[in-house]
């Protein structure tokens, strides 16, 4: 458990600044007995490794303090920090001083993967919080945030080596700090955008009222205010179209039935008129094929 906490603390410190824990682990392993690295990772305490780590640390400290450049640096470090975090977890979790854990000594690949995941998670939180800080402070807060991250990486490295039990509480504090920075930065950025929009609208209104605004914009606004807005014609819906079609078909059917009734009534009256009385007093029925033709006795 102690070995895992030590490795996790150093990996999380690498997520903030990859070269601070790498330099400190190399120095402690070379000059003290607090860390005794395994044989396959003894090169971390060699002078070439320490000097190269110091050079990259100086470059990291400078680039991370410049607004805009820090985003590019975080993009590059998204590969470096997880790799170094996994390396430090595997190196320190298998060391003698941190508990002589047989599990991590026998499974260095698992230790490396765990350390890389922890470092990547911390790096993601750092990369997400930095744009919020830059947006909320106009870029002036980038150096202060970078110094705070470097100081946290140094403190976390020392805690992981000497008091690994406190690493868990440091994780809670870092998670809360990242959450507050991101949410506060978004709120401030949104509020600043609202204030800028209100100020722009007020300036345009004053310019139009005093006649100092652009003539084309003034004419356009006056035309927009005077022109009545026609209601949007959304067109008939499907249900109304269906009702209209049904009503039109019903009306057509009623019209046809009415016409047929009129035709039948006219035919009936014609048949009645065609029946007349003959001169002998008997009733004689004439064909009604030609109703306009007079009867034989009526010529």
C-alpha cells in the first residue's frame, strides 16, 4: 500500500510537471538512502539522466509561463508526462525503501500502466484548467498558475517520498481545485461576454441617437423598425389538408346526388305530361321520346 501511494504521488506530480519528480528522484536515489532504485532503472540516478532532466525542466518552466505557448507545451507534454509518470511509478514502487513490494517488483508493466494513467488524468485536469485561467485573467494569470503547479509538484514529490499516507488527501485537494478553477473560469468568461455585448449595444444606441453612427446602419435600423413584420405562414398542416380533401369529396358526392335527383324529377314530370285524353274520351298514351313534338289531335 505504501509503495502504491508513493508511486501514485510521483506519477501525479509528473502530470503537473514531468521533470520535477524525475530530477528529485534521481538526486535522492544518487545522494541519499531514501530511494534505492531497482537494477533495471539505475540509469535514472546517473549524471547524464539528471543533467538532461534539468535542461528539460528549465525549458518547461519557461514555456509554461507564456500565455498561448503553454497550450502548445501542454499538447506536447500530453505524451511525455504519462510516459514519465509510468516510469516513476514502476521505479519507486519497486524500490527497497518504499516497502519492498513484491507485487510491483514482479509486475513492472502493470506499475507502468497505472502510473501512466494517473499522470494522464492529472495532466488532463491541468490542461483543462489553464484555458479557464487565461480567459478569466486575460492571460495574466498564466505565470501564477504555472508557479502554483510547480510548487504543488515539488510538494507532492516530497510527500510521496517521505509521507506517502498524505497522498490520498492531496488527490482530493487537487480534484477540488481543478473543478473550482474550470467552473469559475467559465462563469467569468460568460459574464465578460455578456458585459461586452451590453456595452456594444449601448455604444451603438448612443451613436445612432447622436447621429455619429454609420449612415447605412442607421438607415437599416430605421427600415427594420418601420417595416411591419408579416406573420409567418407556416402553411396548412397535414390534418387540415386531410379535412379539406374529405370535405371537398363529400361536397362533390352531394352535388352529384342532387343533380341525379333533379334529373329524375324532370323525367317523371315529362312522363306525366305525356299522358293525355283522346277525342273519344279514352286516355291515350303517346311516346315521350320527343316531348316537344305535339300530339296527333293537337296539330
